[in-house]
């Protein structure tokens, strides 16, 4: 471990102790905002501090063992030699874990998400594929015990979606789904293809971290809100009441429509939820431009225009092009078994962050 990393860990541990004392102060406990901020900082660093203290304890034990190995008693020297090998291996494992724990966490990882899936090139086949993707993510969410709520959808006559927008709530939703954003490509023989020719179609997936009102301040004067009669399948209220809502954010030109609910108030609430997430993501992308440029050559930018994955039905194959990973369980994946694929993406992303952190360690001094 370099001196720079060791000094950084000592500073973090010292700050952890200060915060632990602060939250026991009645004055801090009386300040809800301060108490919440300090408690979160403690929780965010607890694993790192615990690991660092384990490392320090093992270092002291190793120093004692080496001192014993230098003594005159042959039996003690033999015992110490065995202990030194064990302790050195444990220190290496702890140092590796410390490096992982030092990787900056994405502050959005624990957020819920708004997922948008839209049919791309390919006509009806693209719409069917968009429907396949939505069912795939819905079933994956069920396996994670997450809640999925359709915000809006535009279905086609063939059973697919021109677009579908859904809110997904649960533990670690954004962390697990954030790398799904991009262009997904399918290669298969459409049911309408008489000659058996394979077609290629696409659909786009966008995963937006859900923004709270405190994250995005929206001025009422920046909004144009239009109401209109809802369309499509529905009850007696369809085309008879102005329950559908269209919100335009004038500074950015972002337009959000919502008509799934019969209540105009509920449609407006859902539309604002989507708008906040879109504005939050836009701001987040601005802040991450420098990082994105650095990573683009390694794993791709994840932009909507970039093909990230291919689903080949003839070969029962799913390939993620960003990490050059292929699995031949396409049917299982479309049934929501995405654990292996998502785990590979998470492992690769963590490895690259760790490499970047290691490369910049000397500059930390």
C-alpha cells in the first residue's frame, strides 16, 4: 500500500471517529438535517473504516510474528514462520478489499428509476422487440422483488410497443440497471416473414435515476401545461374529459405526456415525475462529460445512439458489445434471468474504476 493511500485511509478513519462523537451530541441530534447528513456519512464509510482497522490489526500481528521469528527459540521461530505466511496473505486480501472500497460510489445507485423503451428501426418487428425487452425487465424486476408501475405506453396492433415508460422501485435499482441504457439490436425471423429471412431491428432503452423535488428545482413559469382528451382503449371518460396532460419545459424543450390515469391531477403528478428525472439526468450528463470521454474508448459511452447489445434468436445468443461478453441462454435472459450478464457488466465497470483509481493514486498526495 502506498503512503498516499495509507494517509488517505487514516484521514477517513479520523473523520469517522469525529462524526461518531458528533451524532451523540444532543445539539446535533436536535438538528434533523445535520443528524441525517452525519449519519449518512458514517454509514457510507463504515465498511471502509472497519476494513482499515482490520488491516492495521493484522499489520501489528505481523510485526509481532516477525519479531518472534528473529528470536533464539527454534520452536517459536517455526511457529512464527507459519503465522507470517498466513498474516501476509490476509494483508494482501485486506489491501485488495480496501482498494475496492476506496472506489467512489455513484450517489445515484440507491435511487429508483424511470425506464423508457422505444421501438427503433424495423417497423412492427421493432415494436414487438420493444415489448420483449419490457417483459424481460419486468420479469427481472420480479426476481429482485422490485415494484414496476407503467407510467405511459403506446401499444401497436401486433402486440408490441411504440414506446413504454415505467417507474421501477426497489433496493439498488439504478445500480443494477444503469448500464442497460443504449440501443438493443435483435436478429430473428419475424412471424410475418414467409421466406424465413432473418431481419434486424432495434429498440432503445433509457434508464433515468428518479429525481426528487429537492434535486431539481423547476420554476412554474418555465412550464407550459396543456390538457387534452385521452385517446386509445379506455372507459367512458376517453375522449370526453380533458384528463390527459402534456407538459413542456420551455428552457430545454423537453415534452412529457401522460394519459394513463382518468384523473388529470394524477396524470400531472406522473408527468412531473418523468420530467424531473429527465432534467436530473441531463444535468448529471453535463457533470459526467469529462469522465465519459475518458471511458468512451474503454467500454463505450452508453449514449442512446450506440449499439450495446445483440439478441440473436437463431444462435440462441445474447452478446454485449461493450465488454465482448456472450452467453447462449437467450430464452432465459428474455424471461428475466439477467443476473450473469448484469454481474459481468458490474464487475467490468468496477475493474475499470479500480484501475483508474490506482493510476491516479500518486496524485493524491
